[in-house]
C-alpha cells in the first residue's frame, strides 16, 4: 500500500475561551484524493486546515508530510501544501494577474525565464491568459479565486486546501471554479475542501470527512456517509432527501 502524503496524529489545539478548537484529530491523506471536510460553522474545519501548512501550531500531536514533521521545515511545507482562503483578496498582492502568479516562484528564487514559462503555463491551464495584464482588483469573485489557485499551482504543490471556496459566488462562478478544481484532481492533484456545501461537490469527491464540536466524527466514502450529514448539523443534499441521483449539473 502506498504511504500517505500527509499524516495527522492526535492533533489538539484549543483557544483561550476553552469552547472551541480541535481535539485528538487523526487523519491520513493519500496522493490523488479529493476529500470533502464537512462541518457546520464552529466545527473546527478552519482550525484544522490552518495546521496543515503550519499557519497554526498544535498544542499536542503532530503532522507529518512524507514522514517528516512539518514544523521542522515550514518553507518546504508551505510550498508543498498550498491553501486557498475563503476571501481571495487576502492572498493577492500583485499589480497584475501575471505578477500575482509570478510572486510565489520569485520568492523561490527561480530564474526569470523559468518563472515566465511557468506562469504562462498556469495561466493557460486555468483559462486566465486573457486577463494577464489586468489588475486583480478588477476581477470577479470567481476569477479572483482562480487567480489564487494559479498562484499556488505555480509553486508545484502536492496538496491544495480550499476553505469554503464557493462562498458568495454566483452559479456560473461556482460551476467554473468547480470544473477547475475537478480537472486539477483528475490530473493527479490532491484536494482537501473544507465546506458546508456538500451538494456541490458530492459527485466529484472520493472521500467525506465530517467534523463536529472540534472532533472528527465520520470518515468514509461520500455514498456511505451522505445520509449522516444532518445528524451533525449539515444540510443534506436534495438528491439524498429525495432518494434520487445527483443532479445532472453535478456530474
């Protein structure tokens, strides 16, 4: 059996109020998985994923990337595990779309020719080439999130983590972003998606992990766990309630 890329063992992190955080989380992530990390607001999803590339440090437990503790090499960890935040504006710093995608490779001290080639390739991959000279502030919400993905892809990550990526997007923006993420996974990218919007993703993901009150309470296939969502305060997909198949737009 192939060794997991990421291993989380007995991870605990609590906040000063004592009423939130994560407690004794253990989870392994294998190459090429598409994992939905589901849970209602306050369940601990964001706290957990912020540990996965070292933005937060555990009070106890550990996280290993390719068998090595991530706290020992945060620079490599953040290059290997990319994160797309709910508010893309918080991670966009470039004056143009091209400059934004080049920012990461520039900080890796890559050669200019290599950077330009890499940026052009990623922009083409995500259908952003036509926007390369635009100021990111002029983009739509969906375009900004694709730009945030492009900036991470330019650093060749093995895992991309998304925090509520469809929040505040209209239907066309959601579908465009979902297609982009699905295509990345089909091409071998490992995806972890923290969301309460399971219905949008249920036909794409290979695994569903459910959190409640800071703890991991379910872990299995989407088909096996989809009917357990509501007991943990997560809205069940309409297709599940009606005992129907996924809607055509999900396939």
